C-alpha cells in the first residue's frame, strides 16, 4: 500500500471534491448492481449519489494527518459510509422514524418496499465488513483488518450507534437532562463519527498521545454535529435539508434545542467547536489542517 500524497496545496473545497469523487467511484465499484432479485438496485439507491459523506471525509483527513495508506483509508472510508447508509435505510422505516424523504429523494422503503429496504440495509452492513477483510491480505495487513473491524463494530453496535438509537426510540415524549441527552447522542451519532477518525488514524502511525487527541476530536465533533442537526431541524425547511424538517418536534423527541433553547444550542455548538480545535492542537501533528476545516464545516453548515 502507498502512503497518502500531500494535499495541503489544495483548497479545502478542491480537496473535499477530490476525496468525495474517489469515495463515490469506489462505492460505485464495490456495491454490486447484480445482487439477486433487485437487491443490488436498492443497495445502490440507498448509498450512491447523495449525502454529505462526512464520515469518509473524516477517515481520509485523519489518515492524512498520520501519513496513512491509501488503500486502507479508502476501504475504511467506504465501509463507514455503508454502515451510515444502512442505518438511515432502517431508521426511515415505518417501525422506526417512518420518514418518506432522505437526501432529497423518496426513502428506500418507499421506493422498493419495506422488505427489500430491510434486506438492503442488512446487505450494506455486511458489505462494510467485507470491504475491510479482502481475500488478498496483501491489500490490507491482517492486523490492520482486525483493528478496523473492531473499531467499526463498536461504533455501530449496541455500545454505539444501535444503542443510541434504542435510547432515542425509548425517549420519545420524555424530558431528558443534558447528561442523558449527551449520552444518547454520544452513542447514536457520535460513536460512528468518532470511529471514522479512529479508523483513519489506524491506517498510519502516530504516538499514543496523538491518537488519543484525535479520538477526543472525533468525540467532540460527533456531539457538535448532532447539536447543529437539532438547530437545523427547526431553522431550515425540508427542501434545504433534503429530509423532512421539524420531525423531532412533531414526534416530541428530546433535542438540544428543546433542552437549551435555540441560542443556548448555538452557543454549545461553538463551545464544542473550540474543544475540537484544542484536541487537534494537543495532538501536535503537523497535518491536521483538513480536520480543522471539517470542524468548521460541521459547525457552520446549513444543511
């Protein structure tokens, strides 16, 4: 595997465009169109041609910060996006959030039916781990395979995203304090974002103190993303968001806005942004420019 080439000379917009192009091409190549009985079409519909791709960007930026390897980082970036996409497919189903719009188009269960949507999500989850365990070990060192699989599994499972989603569903109509709300979102949203940074960092070499600082950055960015998501849910319309606006309030879900008010949530997002930058500074790594720019993007985004 080759190390990632320096990209500091590119503007953030150009860097992001190049990384998104590489991820999109890899996903298009790796997500099979010919899976049986139309399953591949539903899988591709759920993951291609849409989304912010924040998690792959975090993988790639973290890998570049530690002089990581291109093949490992690209596989990790696509794997984490497949996990994220499968979670959205299942989250939108009638038994969960019952939403009909995602990434500006009908949700997978609306387009293909509930059974096919469930299977598409299942298959996308399995494919994520398949990408991290290629049959030719020369593509990805077995020790790194195990490390990446473990990070992704913990970020996605009962102690991560799935556990947070369970808390979210159980909390409808309830009042949560700040500690309870933070814990829910540390799992539901934050765990996979943190895993993205950790997976990228695992693709290279860095001192333990630097790896710990990057992981703190991922943790804080995960929370910041959710705070901003809660803000946008009440300040933007459906057309801008690409998903149904106002759903949290309509379903009486606890959010940072309902807990802190709009101004308080905005202040909290700025505090988390500062903590993310402090974590990057503590890493003492010279190549964290892209991670800083992603932090700015997360907090100042409009959709």
